[in-house]
C-alpha cells in the first residue's frame, strides 16, 4: 500500500501546486480546472483514509 499512498499524496501535492500557479497567473479558467483536480485528488485520498490536511492555495 506504500506506493499507492505515495502516488495519492503526490497527486494532492501536484494539484495544490497547479492551483497555486493558476491563481498566481490570474487565469479564472485554469483556477477552475485546477480546483476540480484538487477536489478530486482530495476526495480519492480521503476515501483511502489519508490525512491530507487543509492548505490554502496562496500559502506557497
């Protein structure tokens, strides 16, 4: 299960970084797409029992 956990956490980190980049670029469409990806990544991680914490997009 270690590889699955690592992959899920990597997806969450990448989604958070993507959202931060979209916000920084001030691109509303990219923000919406990135937010959807983050929401999905968090949902999957939580469904697998991972504590992904809460981070804001502008805390980078």
